[in-house]
C-alpha cells in the first residue's frame, strides 16, 4: 500500500536499500526514473534513457545526479528521494499542484 504524506505525495518502497546513510538535504543522490500517466493505461510520458539494472557506471549519462535541497527538480521528487537508502526502489505518485512543475516555470527551464 502507498503511504500518503502531509503534502499529498504518495509513495511505496518496492525495495528497501541498505546501509546506515539516509538521503537528506545537501546529499548528492544518483538515480534512474520513469514517469507514467495515471489513466491512459499507465503509459510512460518521460524517463531517463539508458539500461535498467546492471552495474553502476560512474560516467553513465543515463543516471540523474542531483544535490537534495538545491531546487533543480520538482518538489514531489525532492520529497520522494529524501529518506531513501542506497539501492532502494521507491514508487511515487506526485499529484498536480505544488508538488509538480510550478506555474511560474511553464517551459521547465528552472526545474527539471
């Protein structure tokens, strides 16, 4: 079952990561992601390119690198990544509104 946070973000941990370190603001995180519609038969609308699974290659451009708290991704993704452990897999449902793309950035030039 999905957990709903106070902001309205829903998440489910498909795989818990290992280690003692929990991602927090200021940490550099590296991740793969895919975005699917809710409705329209769950079709992908956007995703990072590259292989799924396999060994992590430090210079692989398919991975997104980001410093939590720096404001370069939508708020829902920021919140969803925070608290994850290395190797974790988390499914997010990000509702439209303040957790998505801000209305002040319609062309996604500042965020995402």
